[in-house]
């Protein structure tokens, strides 16, 4: 199982790199949209995952501080994307409130959690839940507009589908691994599922880049 898990780690790092490169190639098509920050997100994801794996392999755990810093920017940048893309004023207000809630959870974790030795579970769960909420608002918004007619060419639609599927599948895994972790085969299976969800998410991202057309 250990060799298989290593193969899965290499596979998900490879797809991070591939999608990041494609995002740069396709950048002229979406450079004027809110998704212009997407290559930054993809690059920092690749960098964080590589650094996190390197720290564990070379020095052993914990590597939590790398992810604790990363997730603040990761979630905040995606909130920015949905805030700028959604045109419903009420939905924008909901997202702004969600951002404030996430930042409060994050500040609380910095104060009350060992940021070097422990992952910021509460702010991660808040961030993931709010991101899923933003995606649902985005779906409602596009269903109420003419954009639904050309949805297959909208990069953000494919990115949103990938994110939604990943977090719906991963949030329960995150809870189980954080609260009930034991070094046994069950948790190795959960890790395989996690890597599989990441690969599926990034395949949706890749589909979006291949199908997309220029938008302002």
C-alpha cells in the first residue's frame, strides 16, 4: 500500500504541474476576468504540496505551518473570484459576510492553536464550507442569467464543479482524519480517496481550460 500511496502522491503532484502550465498557456483568454488569480492559486498549491511533502520526508512531521499559511490565501483568493464574478448584490453581501467569518476563524486559530505543530482545523472547515456556499450562490446566479446558455465554455463553471465535488467528498475525510486518526489500513484508504478526489478536481480544471472561450 505504501508504494501505491507514493505513486498517488507523484500523480497528484504531476497533475498540479500540468494544470498550472496549461493555465499559463491559456492565460490570455481569461486575463481580464476575476480568474486572473487562478495561476497564482495553482502555483502556490503546487509549491505548498511539494514543500509539505519534502519537509515530512526530510525532517518528519509536523509540516502544518506550511498549510496553515497557504489556506488563508487559497480560500481568500477563491472568495475574491466569486465576489467579482457574481453580479447579484445580495449574494455579494453573503460572500462578504462569509469572508469576514473565515477571517475571524483564522485569527482565532492563530491565537489559540499551535500554528507550527497543529493544523488550523476550525478555520479550514469554515473556509471549505464557505467556499461551497459561494459555489452554490454562483450556480444560482448563472441559472438566473443568460450565461447558462454558454456554460460549457465558462472556465469558472468547470473550476466550480471540480471544487464542489472535491470538498463535498473531502470534508468528511478531513473530520475523520483529524479526530479519529489511527495509522491503519482504513486511513490509508481514506488517503487514496483524497488523492483520487484531487485528481478528479484537477481534471475538471483541465476540462475547463480546454473548453473555455475568451470572456471579459
